[in-house]
């Protein structure tokens, strides 16, 4: 238990008002102050689950299955002399260090969409690459995964993780994800939008994650999230499936973002229930069929996952081409 974890009173008061009746605030705060369980996802592009379990036995690594991801395991290590991230197996890309609830969005997408060798998928906010590599592994390097990241400082890590994991069907792009609806309307078979958020659910791995928590910041980022989900929905093919996820708890960044999309496209938005995603999913299932993951329920980070199907064509504004002057200098050879 870490009593130094900063949890603002305004956040506590807010959570009291939105917690489901079967949960209580003391359990939430206690969970937020506990260290996060370490988890990994086996990279089946490079090794089978059974073969990795044999390696784990040799290292005395204890593996406990993550219910919603057959490749995912919580891991306990006896010998901490070599950090897990520096192990030969990690450096070789045999596994990816990934928080357990972070594995849920891709699992949710795959529960309603079966990729094939002609599928085109978009990971709209991809860095550092945990969900991109999970998608690529699930497709067995077939089809095409566009991994987009807006933050230039994070693209190197995304690229490094893709290379380390032996990914061959991913193309990197560097755009504001809000452009996809205009530039590539009705293009993608499936889309994962793990949206930038206030990160309320990450306090277990960063005790200062809520040091600058403000309601005004949540209201502001929710506006960005609504823009991103609308653009992603426009870029989705009719009949396609999109998963919207965050690592935060506030309704404004989760349910209300999905409701805003449905209000914009009432005839084309169908919320797909995640009640059968894994045994115990009903403990965090909302009335819409979303999963609102409270940290104390599965002993994970806080998370939110929604699956949405596009049932028909929607209009998007045509892209406005901008002509930029490209500097050209004459090259004169001295030879």
C-alpha cells in the first residue's frame, strides 16, 4: 500500500457519485494505492504459448492467465537481479510487457471482427505499440495494419517495438487522427481508437498521475475525444467495427463520448455488447454493453472499452487540399 499516491478530493467526490451501487469508494481508493500487478503478453509470431511456458519454468517465472487474452499472463519473478525488460526473451521480442486491462481493447475488437489477409485495420493512436503488436500478432502478419501516432516523440518507440516483435504487416503514419474521416472515408474494416485521455486509471503505476487533475482539463480533452471518434467512425467501412477505449474513469471521456457519436449518427451507430468477452465481464458491464473497468474489480488499471458497429454509410466533409511550397535547390556536381 502506498500512502503517497496522490488522489485529489475532488476526484474522490466525483467517483462517489458515479460508482455502480455494488461498488464502494473505499475499495476503489485502496486499489488505486496498491502496486500494479505486472503482466506480459506472449508474442505468438515468434513463439508458441506452450514453448514460452517452458522458458518461464526455467526462469522460475510464475504465470497466471489473464481471462480476456489467451496470450496474456500476470507474471511473478523470484530473481529480480535482471529486470524483466532487460531479459533476453524480451529483447528478442518473445513477449511484450503490457498491463492486463490494456489487452482488453484488441480482445474486444477481435470478439466482433475476424481479420483476414485482405483486412485493412487502423490503430489511430498507436504508440508505444502494445495494441498494434497485439493486433499484428492476432492477424498473423496478414492484411494491413496502419499504426498512426500524432506525437513525434513517441514514434521511435512505436517503430522499435514493431521491429522487436517481428511485425511485417504494419505501416506507420504520423498524423492527427482527426484527419482520417476526411482523407480516408469508408476505408477501414476495423479501427481501434485508444484515445488520449486524462489517465485516471494509471495511478497504480504512477502515484503522481493525478497531481494535476482538474475537471476543466477533462472537459477539454473530452471535446478532442469526440472529434476523434467521429473522424474514426467516418473512416470505418459500413459494416465495420470500431473499438473506443481509454485508461480513465470519468463518464465524460467514456460513455458520453460514445453517446455523442450515437447522437450524431443515430441510424448508423450500433453498440455491440461485450458481455461475453470473458467470464466475469458482467461485473463491469454497463447498460449499453460497454466495459467500465474499475481497478478493484479485476485488480488492474482503470479502463474503458466500447465496441461499435457502423451499420450504414455516413457523409464526411471533403478533404481540403493544401498546396505547400516545396523548397527546391539546384544541385551542381563538382565532378
